C-alpha cells in the first residue's frame, strides 16, 4: 500500500498532467501563449452579463483548486498547490454586437489572447439582439476539453439548485510500481522508434507564428445523422473516430499537397465515464496513426486500415503505456520534458493533430436561463504540427473546427481544406 | 456453441469495467452507444473479445445488427465460436 501525505491543498500531478505542463511551457516559448483552449456556447437569447459574472464568481469560489499553482513535494513529485482562502481570479469581458456585425471574428480575437498570470479561466460574452456567444477560455493545466464541459454542467446545476457539487480532485503521488512504469517506458520507446522510422520531416512556415486562425464548420441534425449513417456503412458501428480521421486525411491530401507518410496524434479520453472527480486536470492519453500516402485515397479501405491500427494500439495498450511512462518524466523539469517530447519524434512532426470528443459532457439544454443552441471548441495547438482538426458533438449535431497557426497553411489552403472536409463527410 | 447467456454476462461485466458503472445497471437490449460507449471503449471491448473468445471481430465489418446491443453481440460471438 502506498503512503502519501493527504492534504486538501495538495493534488499530485499525473504523468499526463506533467506532459500538459511541458506543452504549456513549450507553447509559451514558441508563441508567447500558454496551452489553453476555448469552449464556446451559442445561446438562443441574450445572456445577462452582469448576473452571469456575479453567479460565476460565487460558484468558482467553491473550487479553490482554481487558485493553485505547480509545486514540488519533498519527494520531488510535482503537485498542484491549492491556495485555499484565496479568491479565484478570473476575467470577464462583454461586447454588444453592432448591427451587421458577426460574433465569431470577435471570439477569434479573444481566442488569440493569453490568460493573465494567476488566472485559469476567462470569459468573453458577445451579445446580439436575441443571441449570445459565451467563450470560456480555460488553461489545459487545470481542465481538459471534456472536463470544462462537465464543469459548466456543474455550474448550470448550481444556477438551478444554488448548491455547488463538492469535488475533491485527489491523486496519490504514484511513486510505486516502478517496474511497471519502466516496462511501459520501454514499450513506448520501441513504439516511437518504429513509428518515426523513415518519416520525412515537415517544414513549417508557421514556426514563428504567434497567432492562430479558426475555421469552424457546423452540421445540423439532418446532415449529422447522414454523416453518422455514412460512417456506419463505411467504417462500422461505433467507428466514427477512424471514419472522421480517414475523411480528414483524404481532405488534407487533396487540399495540402505533402510528401511522405502521414503521422497523426489523436487524443483519447481515459475517463471511465464523466464523474465529478475527474472534472479537474487531464484524463487523456494519445494514439498515433501512421498512413502511407498511397493508402490515403483508397476510400473505405483507409477506414479499415485506421480501425485496424486503432485495434492493434488498444491491444498493445499504447495509450495506457504512454500514461504510465509519462509518470517517469515527472522528476524532470519542464524544459527537459519539452525537449524529450521532441526527441521521441526524432525532430520530426505529425501532419496534423486530431481529436473526436464524442457527445458533449455538457448535458444541459439551457445555460443561465438561455436555451443552448450549440457548443463547440476553439483549441490552440502546439506549433508542431500547427494544424488541428477537432470534431465535437452537442445535441446530436456535429461540429468541426479547423485550427492552424498563421503560416502553417495559407488562407487559400485552409479554405480548400475546409471545403474538402465538407465535401468528404 | 458458447452459452449465449454466459457470453452476455461476461460482456456486461467487461463493459461495466470499461465504463466504470455497475453491471446490473446495464440494459442488455440497449444500444451500446446509449450506455455511454464510444469508439475507444468499443475497441477495448473488441480486444477483450479477442482475448476471451479468440475471435477477431474487427474483420467482420462491425455491422449494426450484430454489434449494437450486449444481447446481439453475445449472439454473434456464440455463432462465431460454434462455426470455428
């Protein structure tokens, strides 16, 4: 049995949390921005900004974990040091739309602004006559994408009941089972050696970019149902992820000509099911898909190839091994971890980042008295690869966001890629 | 032929572990996606099926009729093991 000094002010960081902290460090070095993302709620009426700001301020103070910072314990294990008693800091800004003005360009500007020091959440409300967009900027060191959705669900429950659900995000230091971690590390090392073998490096025009462009695509319920029906016939039951990845690869291949194999890292959610205990911090890992360029335009065969890689990596416990092996890196300082992450790829990079979150963990139909029309994400991504394709779903409607660092794609390439994605799905 | 009810029980038990819910809560005739399964958890289940029943169902096309519920999947496994 593992002994650990229990304290409500201390939450040990997992290996994946430490990797996310390293990505935050690297993002700050590369772009001046941290590793954060935006969740956007589109509401069907005008949200009262003042009332929202008051309510969210009270609600956030029920969760002192949002005041914390990274620290190191006497056993060198990194932990999140909760500064109980401090008020949770957050930013809130509001902007009313002028007639003929659109909300999304304003939100894209917000998405490119960093968080203030000591803040992990920031809100930007854009209101029209009968509509509102609430953009929630969240620091990935504290929330992953599914976590922030579940957190806003808790907030909506709080608005309805005036009771804040208690959450104690405890995690043991995990300074045990070293043999298991080292074996996982060995497996990960072998996996990466095989993965990167013969991979051509990709040159990034966007390496100096300090801003990101977003192209969100929204599909209504009918179009989404048609896309799911197509995924069923082409990839099989519950195989939407390989289907969406296949369509993304085919679109990328047509719109952005590139040589060599495609390598795509894919986020996977490791939560058993959404629970309050897993709202804070990161509960994810990664899978890596490599596809020969000649394979990309083989239609349904590509879906089958990706499904097979998915199966083989799950069987080989790649995502579990990565999570285990990452635990070994917690001893290393963040600059070293960031350098090690680059080393795993042998200085080479993925073609683009991809994720499919599945049905939103925000299960409510309303938010602060306004009906929710849609929810989508505007994530920032590391400059390598500098391009991301992210699928989410809310209320049976599919959303897709194409994100790219300025310079990683030209505007014409991005528009062509978005059009290809629309055509292929 | 593997006993279909035993297969159903084994599948329900594994799904409860994957999803972190009580096995008794799982409806055997409900679509797996309505139980909270997604691509990741479904593939974990297929890996379990390969280990437990020595069947690689990835190659079978994963059609909705055979894979949608615990009961239909148990039927598929029973038929496949009998045909081996």
